[in-house]
């Protein structure tokens, strides 16, 4: 399933693009993406044009990843609905927009970021949203909220700070903390360190894990998922791309104060062959393959609808 930016957010971005040089934005986006690939951070985003280039090139993908994660959270905790959200390292406000789409009844939204150019853009994009506060600040000192979100933020800090930062965010989370990171070994490594520290501190995993036991991923394996999103013409131009979609790889962690563990998670693409479908699963017993034979018609029909990232209930 494709996840696109909400129409209101797309319209706000389009309005800011009016009269902007697409060539200049593409050049800025290319410089930013080369800097990220080289381990750089958003600190180089210094002007209005830089911030807009970031939003055009990256916001559709980070939005799609966060929105997919929040759908997973809602699946395992259907009664969860935050009354307040704090979006830490909010950038242009991506995760807040995803959370408002998941839980439109949220009353208060705080977007915190250390980058002035990105805060200014977040304010313009959110101009028509009710009760949004945009504050300057650091991940080390964050406001309290029912739901704390930090999307693609730990990647900007040294890996050694991931666990400590996650604990500070957890202390400010009334009910839930959601972390989303690039679906790379480095992104997962931060998620894994945060997971271990948060479980030690008494938190429970809501997703993707269906258990609070040690993470069984070893060696070259890293837990990550993929979300498809459409690319607009401006998005394609900013990324010098020639297909109208992209697949965003991400790793994530949603932690709660009450245990919700059940079932198993599909942690890699299922593979279908003549005899049946193999589902790579992770659950409390570790990593395993479940095989659903084609001759078991009902189970096979059901398994065929399952995808990477889905929950399998017993
Ligand atoms: C890659 S961007 C992600 C933005 C947004 N969360 C998203 O998913 O699109 C990382 C954001 O984290 C912010 N950031 C990095 N280090 C920070 C810190 N120590 N305190 C507050 N914000 C920080 C950056 O300014 C930037 O906006």
C-alpha cells in the first residue's frame, strides 16, 4: 500500500514552492543527501530554501515510514489515542502530521527542534492546524506528553548516546514512545540499544517486537521494514528520480507502560514457491520460518495476504 502526504500538507508545500527555483532546490537536496550518506546531520540546513529542499526530498518518505509505524501501533493498541504529542527533532513537523492523521482527536501538539530554519518551515506548514506549539530545544530537555515521537533523530546523535537519549524521552512519555530510524544497520543499532535500555527501565514493546525478550537478530541481520510512497513531480525532480514511487526502509520501536505482547512479526519478505509460503517470523521464541503449504487452502489464502511487517496472530 502506498502512503502519501495528507492533502492539506501537500497543499501547504505546493504553496511554498510557488516561484521557487526547482533547479536550486534539487541542487540543495542533492547536497543534503550526499551529506547524510556521509554520516552528516541536518545542522547544515541553514536557510529557508535548505529547509524547503529537505521537506520536498525527504518529508514524503519519513512521513510514510512514521505513518506506517503508527498504523502498527494502532493495530496492537486499538484503544490508544493520545491527548498530547511531543515531536522531538520534529524538523518540518513530519511525525506530528502522521500522528494527527492516525489520531485526529489529539488536542495538543508540540514540535521541538534545535534548527531554526526547520522550525520556521514547520510553523508555515502547520499554520492552519489548531493548537500546535513550535519550540526551540534539545533532545536532552523535552516536554511531557502522552505520546513522544522521535523520527530520524537518533541518527543525528553519536550511537553511544542512543540508549541514554531514549531513556530521557521515555521519562517524558506519559503513555508511549515511538522511535523511527533509517532501516540501515546503523539505524537498527540505535533502535536495538534503545530497546534494551527501555526494557531494563520497565517499558514494554508494543511493536515491532511481540515480546520483551532479548532481540534475536544476530550477525548481518538487522530488523527493518519497507514502505512504498508515491513521488510527486517536484519530489522526482528534487531527487533526480525517474520512477513515480520510492520504497523507504526504516527501523522502529514503540514502547508502552503496559504489556501488549502477542503473536509474531513478519521480519522479512515472505517467499512463495510451488509447495507453499515461507514466513520469516520473530516472536518470543526467537527467529523462525513458518511454512504454510499450498494444500492447506484456507491457511494458504490467508498467508498470501500477509506482508513484511505484518503481525501474525496465533
Ligand atoms: C533527519 S531530520 C528528521 C526530521 C523529522 N523528524 C522527520 O522525520 O522528517 C532530524 C531532525 O532532528 C533535529 N535534531 C538533531 N539533533 C537535535 C538535538 N540535539 N536536539 C533537537 N533537535 C535535533 C534536526 O534539527 C532535524 O530537524
